[in-house]
C-alpha cells in the first residue's frame, strides 16, 4: 500500500484545544456513556487515563484528589485477619464483585475476590499522580498477589484463577515492582527469557513466542527491560538496531502498530516511547506525527480518537496527549517513557523511594 | 476501542443487567456445587451477563469451575458443545475479546470428542473477516492439538499471500512454519584461532535457527520476488525477505590486547557484557590470576570492552615469553594471546575475516548476486522505491567497499526523494556504514590509523569497540557533537584529531593511558567540557584554537592547573 501524502494537511497549523481535553477528562471522571458498561471490570484503568491525561495537561486542580484516593484504596484487596488471602492481593478494577466498601483492614474473604495485575499497575500510578505517599498500600499483599501470577514460561496471568497470559502483564508486573522498589514480586530472569522468546523474525516483539510483531507488545518488551535495567544484557546491539529500524518504519504520517495497517493515534505513544527509550526518537518526523494526532482531535467534545472522524475515547485521548508530549508540544508536561506517567509524578515517586531507603537505613546507627 | 455500538433500548438493557448482577452475587456467595439445578441457573445467568460483557474474566472462571465438575462423558460432550455455540455468538459480537478466545481454547482442549476440522473452518471464517487478529493464536493451537501437517498449513499461507501480498500476518505465520519443516541442528562454526578447538554454540534463538538453510528453501524466494514486483512499496515481503537472507553474529571474545609495560589487559567482546559477574577468567602460563575487571567508563555496567591490571612484575619481564588466555566461562569460549618479547601483543579476528558488518548471510553469494540483479531491475522500473534500503543491505553483504559510491548515492535518493520523512534516520545509518567501510579499509591496509574526515558528514560515532588497537584517529571536518563515553574503548590511542566539528562533550576521553596529542580546533568546547582530559596522564599537546574556551579569563593559568602534563598548549 503506497504511503499517502495528504499535502494540504502537511504543515497546516492545527490548533491544540487544551481546554476541550480538560473538559473531556472531567466528564470521563463524572459519568461514562452506556456503551462503556462492558469496561466496568477495568474501571480503574479508565480512571488512570483521565488522571494521567489531566496531569499531562497540567490541570489536576480540577480533580478532588482526596475523594479519588479513597476510592482507589477501596479497590485494594485487603488481607483478612489470618492473612490467608495474601496471594490474592492487589487492586480490583471496580466494586463489581460486590465487596463492601472499605479502605482499611482487615479484609473480607470472598472466593472470587482478587487483584488484577493491570488494575494494580494503574492503581499505583493513579495514587502517585494524586500525590499519595502509598503508605496505605499493603506491599506484602501486593507482591504476594503478583508472585502467584507468574507461570513457568515467565509470563503472567492477569488474575490468580487464570486468564490469558502474555507480555502485557509482564509489563504491568515490572512496573509494579519498579514503583514499589521491590523485585521480589517476580522472577526477572524468566520474564526476560519470555520476552526474548517473543522476538519475531522481523525484529520486533509479539504478544508471545511465535506471534506477530506489534507496536504495543514491542513497547511492553522494551519498557519492561528498561525498568528492570537489563536492556543491554537481554538484547545484542545488532538486535537493538534492527528493533530500532522496525519501529522507525512504523511511521507513515502518525504511526501504525503493524505493517500495512492504518495509522492510529495511540501508536504515536507506544512506538514513539519505544523509539525514545532506544534513543532514536529524534530521527522521526515530528510535524507529520503532530498533524496526524491533531487530525483525530474532536473539536467539539475534546479528546482524541484512533482515526480521524471517529468517536474519541479516554485511551486514545490520553495516549494522543502523550504522543504530543514526546514531540515537545508546548504546555504539556513531559512523560516518563517507560513508566507512562508524567516526569512530575515520577519525581514524586523518586522522593518517596528515597524516603523508604532512608527509613530502612535509619534503623541502624541511630545515636 | 474503535467499535461501532448500535443503540437499542439502552436503559432497559441496563436495568436488566443490574438485576442479573444482583442475582449472581447471591449465587456466588452461596457457591454450592451439589445442586445440579443450581448450576444450570448459574450458567444461564453468567451466559446473559457474558453476552453483554465478554471481558468479565471472573464469570468465565466461574463457568470453567462448573464445567470442570461434569463427570459423565456424554453429558460433558453435550454441554461443552453448547458452550462452543455460545462462544461463537459471543465472538460474532466481539471477535477481539481475549476472554472469549481463551475460554474457547480451554473448552476445545477438554472436549471428549473434539471436531478439529470444524475449529479450523471457524478460523478460516474469522480470518476472512479480519485477517490480522486473535484468531491466529487459536489456529496455532488447533493445528498443534490436531496435528495438521505443516505442509498443509504452508499451502494455506500460499493461498492467503497469493490473494493478498499485504497480509503481514500470513508472512509471519509462514516464518514460524518453515523452521518446522527443516528442524536439523546447526553445525558448530569453524575454528578461528590456530589450533583452537571449535567454539561451542549456545542454543539458537528462533530467528537464527532457520539460517542453516538447505537449497530447497531458495525456491521460496520466488514467492517473495513475485510479491515485490506486484507492489514494491508493501513492507511485508521486504521484512520477510531480509529475514530469509539474514544472519546473526556469534558471541565471542573478538580481541585480547596486552600491554606488557603497563601490565594491563584489555578484552573486547562481540556484544556488551557485565564482566564483573565473575564470568571472565584470566590464566597466565596455566595459572589463574586474581584480577579485578573494570569497564572503560563508570557509565557502563555493560560494556563490550573490559580492562584489568595484572599484579606488578608478572609480565613486565619483556625478555621472556608468556602465554595468556582469557576465558568467557558463560559462553564456553576463550581467546589465547601469546606474549612475545615486545611491549605489546594481541590476538583478534579482523572485521574482514568475520564479514563482521554484513547483516545478510554471505554464505550464498551467488544467490545474493542474483537477488541484487532482480532488485536492481525492479528499481529501474520504479526508481522511487523503498527497496533501495534492501539494495544497500545486499551491496554491503556482497562488497561494501566496492559498492561504496552506489551506497552513498542510494542514501541520497532515499533521503531526498523516496523517503524524506526518515532522512534523519538514514543519515545516522549512512554514518554507521561509512565508519564500517573505514574500519575495513584500515584493516586491509594493516595500519592502526582510523581516518574519516572531509565530506563524510559523520553525525554519530559507533563500532568504537572495533577500534581497540587504533593509535591515531582523525575525525576532522564532520558534524560530531561529542566524543561519547564509549570513546574510552580506544585504549591504545596516542593522537586524536577532531578539528572542525561541533564538539562540546569530551566524556569519552577518559583514562586513555597512551594519549599524547589532542587537536580540537574550531569546536564549541568550554573550560568545563575539558575536565575529562585531566584523566589522561601522558597528554602533552593540546590545540584549542577557535574554541570559546580561548576567550575565558585567565585561560592559560586555568588550563595549567587542570592539565599540568600539557607542555604544548595552542590557543
């Protein structure tokens, strides 16, 4: 398929409608349309898109942080009195199972209650964005709940009863361990083997071994390796160069996720951030990328859609902003490419981690 | 996520759903397995809820729990088949639901009397509607469980590709099938150093396995070539093609260098490693030596070059010969270095020997020649064509120095006409290839001088791990902005010429033990930038004319303090 040149759009100065996007996320936080009902089980991740989106827009003041923080903590699976449910720890997507509202322990034992690895990841991110100090996160339970999700081949389930397993959940696990500064929740060596096994013939990553290369899974692979600090160990310079090439070739105007697929706003982040982590984002064409992302902007309702002339949704609204942030759009906060939160939230995390280390050290040698 | 929703009586549906959820909560809490009727109702309820939301993982698990308890084989067959029909209706509504596909896989695997032919037909139907998605994974499982012959699946990909060359997923599936046809184990590579036993191989990754290919496979190229001539801008076939021809580099110690007067050993690897993990062992005259390995620059925990100092007096007796061996225990490989009565010794494989830089396999030179011919023909028919990159790679595999002019010309065409969007990337790639060519020229000339200046437009430095033995380097008149930390791998460097660049960072000029002369005319260095130079003990001549630093107050006394060994300072 020949690359299409939309000449008149090429260098058009399209307006970035910041206020509309703020209102879009505000509405997301208030009420979601009926068609989102099927996403009830993953509600916390939608909260993350809205909160992080507002953070990138430097507009968090419109959020009632206190209320949000309490709601997030109410999704934490709290240990029971006898701690028999530790290996079900983590955060739920929402209260759909019917556990009574509670933000402090002890928890209630329920046969189908457990954390979901992607909800734990987005839950922790959301707390950091809201400035919480994670002091009410039960690390023991979260890490125990994480450990049981990893299987023989190194990949992770999403929930302890089992689900599909693939590289997405490795990324969630690596992010959780990174944020909590504690890698006991996963076997990183096994995870690295699974990641390497997912490297496809054309030098990008599939969801798992033998599966097709894809921009989203490539992001999960590279970001996980970066968070673990093992990028140069896991991949040879030649492999890294080939991965860079495959990723650079994903830009058509914006980015697509796989060859011969249409461009889609969210890949401006998935592939863009991967290129940033691999130190070659500066070789992409910023103007064309920007033009495409803004062509998916909804001028009335705010937010971004995956394609022009489609309905916007929180995921694409958030990732569109992140894509613009990567190219240095003014008025947007910078995003940490591996952790997918703003640098501001990341600095908050670093300060917290320093405090944790200091406290651990201060037990010894007190005068 | 991009789905088009039809608005029905939305509010009514929502109310019904809420009611069902309430009921389900009651059953879930009770969780009584003994009552069969109870199970039926639970299955009914979860079915209705899952039709509206197939991504409610807990409910699929709940159903699996119920289904697991069925004992009678006939009853199980009936109920599992009903489950499959239910799943089909779910998939019709949402063919991308992970929950549905996962559950279908689970049910199919447990069905007492599975109908794999039907499952394959389902895959065919799904793929005809959307040929890029989840169904491929399910198909792989079905093929495996029912032992569909690989040849049959290959024919399937032939049909798909024949009707649509752009189907990248089909090419991908094909790439996983071909190695199954030709499993055979790879032979160990031939020995490189005289008298050494062959290096053993670590198990190949899925990509490298295929490269020990037999002649029949070349027939596949025809299919690929047909794809190019039909639509040369389609990326699918090009990536597949480069994979067929490609190769991976083996892991080894590429060079061991010993300076007897400094009593120091430097080792270069084929890739960055962490030698501090204890995997590197030094043996002198049969005796293991207690040494501490360090990377060339504190920035790198992983580095292609590592250094250690031998205990004083061990090899400084230049009148005597010694035998030194470096063992890379992790990869079961080693390199010997005989120490003659000279102040320095080394043992290495040259870049020319290993066809180091070629990304494509040179084993089939005649094949590559004919491929280059075909691709050139295509390029003549359609000059503005992305196959230029493949042409460049083919040329580099066949004769990098011989095709240098054409390569540079093709890069210009790519940058200016064919794919100007990626011109920054192509500049970077071109810099890399020019450095590779310079290394090759240097080795053919058997000199230790690396010179790449004037008209070369170098924007970046790479392959610095190949320059361990270089004594003189000339990088003048390029577009470099820094000598990065990796530059510290040039442990034998005596003279650096880097005039007329835009250098403002000298981090890599770090503890270079033999460095005597540095020329940095017309760059943009300031006093702070020059800090790393203080780490080079033998530095005696420094040319800084045309730099902002010359305008600093008291520059001469500042530099005298920073770099006391420099007697010859030009400002």
